[in-house]
C-alpha cells in the first residue's frame, strides 16, 4: 500500500467535476476511516478508500485516476452505508472509475476487459450471455481456465446456456447504448 503524498497542485476543476457527476460533496469527509474499515478490498487496494477521499479533497486527479483501487472496487456499498456524513462513497468510486476510463487509464486491465465484454454482451443480446462473456474474457486475458472448475456445477443446475437468449426489447437496449455513446462523444 502506498504512503499518501500530495505531490501535485490542487486541481479544483477535477473536484468540481466529481461533485457535478456524483451529486456528492467530498468536502464533507472528515477522515474517520469507517469506509476503509468496512471495505472488503482494503487488503488489495493501492490506496484505501478514505485516502481516495482525502486525495479528492486535495484535487489530486492523476494519483486518483491511476489508482488500482478504482478497478478493484466491488461496488458493495459498505462504505456508503458506514459513512457518518451520509456520503455515497461507492458512487464517488464509480464516477472516478468512469473518469479514469474516459482519460484512458485502466490500472487493472483484466477488470476493464471483463467490464467491456460484459457490456458488449448486454448491448448485443439485450442481456448478458454468460458463456460468451467468460470465453471472451479468458481469450483476451490468456487466463484460459478461469472459472472452468465452476462450469460443470453451473451446467448441471441449468444455469449456463450455450446460446444467447434474445429478449424482447433488444433494439431498445441497443438504442440506450447508442444514446450513451453519443452523450460521451458530445462530452456531456
Ligand atoms: S463500494 Fe468499493 S470502496 Fe466501497 S466498501 Fe465496497 S469495495 Fe470498498
Ligand atoms: S466514512 Fe465518510 S467521513 Fe469517514 S472517511 Fe469515509 S468518506 Fe470520510
């Protein structure tokens, strides 16, 4: 785990952008550490979540957006539930991860590969096609046997299909993705 240092000047526009996108006010954080104490991934983070909040208050954009923690966060919302200031910390982590993606940072590439494959599957079929997502992930990351031990059990329980389900409203979902892409391109 890194030692918290603030080696760059405060980027006030970054703080403002996070406030706008999340609807949260990072200045309300008084560093009690409850979020980090309850976070199941503190052991794996390079920067614990309360320190992400501190860096955010100090406008340390680059340090945050290059952090592995953003990509390891499981969005479990334990931090949000525990925050005595009522800050939706999990939402802030989400917003930061989106910002990191937009700026071309993905410090844990395998996680981004999984997210991309998952979203592509939903876009294409209207819902996730698990076998396709797993195969895509395993091929792209070279982790050929990831999850292979779980497949027989999932198959016997009828949880896996070898063909994607085409749902009603697939076109509508494609349109949602298209609209999102247009908004991203327009920088909204
Ligand atoms: S949402 Fe993310 S940061 Fe918050 S407790 Fe869960 S894993 Fe940790
Ligand atoms: S729980 Fe809330 S107030 Fe405490 S350190 Fe985390 S974000 Fe800050």
